[in-house]
């Protein structure tokens, strides 16, 4: 009858060495994977924030290019959109602006040499205010209230 050899299987030293090698491989692969998942999450948040700003900007564009009659009793050819753009106002019932989004407007007025003079920034209003000077470009900046936490920003110019 043959004797069973006592050399079958792995020794404790072999198992410890294989666990050590496995740990070294994991420690080399794990940090880049964790960084990748963190960057993916940050990219997704930035993409979501940018989509929010673009949605608001598209709403502004629709408001300021509205071709309906501004005032049916008025005989001028001005449209509702032209009136809102000229006076920096919006119909708040038709435009949903998230509470954490700020909209700043600046009027850029050209001088005779072709340089622009910028007005001080002012907020968008629900009621129509004074008209902007003729020939100005309205610069609209959309951003979040806390730019350190949410740096997405969008700037548009309307003529």
C-alpha cells in the first residue's frame, strides 16, 4: 500500500507570499480606480449644472425672441420679445429659474472708436424697467450662487 506523501498542498509560507503579492497588486491598481470614479462623479455634476444653465438660457432666448404682439392696442411693429429684451425683463410665469441660479446683465455700449463701455451689472427683473441705450449689446451671465462649489458659468450676448 503506497504511503500518502506529506508534500501535497501549499505550505503556510507559500500562502503568505501569494497574499503579499496580491496586496501589492491591489495597492497599485486601486488608487487610480478610486480617482477615476471621483472624476466621473465630478464630471457628471458639472454636466448637470451646465445643462441647468443651458435650460435657463434657452428660456431667456425664447422670451427675448417671442414674436407675438407686445401690446395689441399698440400700432407699432415691436414684438413682445423685442420689448422684453430692450427693457431686461421676463415673464416669470413662463420661465422657471432655479433659486440657486443668478442672472447678471451688463449693457455694452460702443463708442465712436469701436470700443465698448460696460454698465454696472444688474439683475434680471420680472417687471420691465428702463430701456437700454440704442445700439448696445446685452451681455447675460448665468451662474450658480456658490461658484466655489458649482463653477459652471454661461455667458451670452444679445444684440
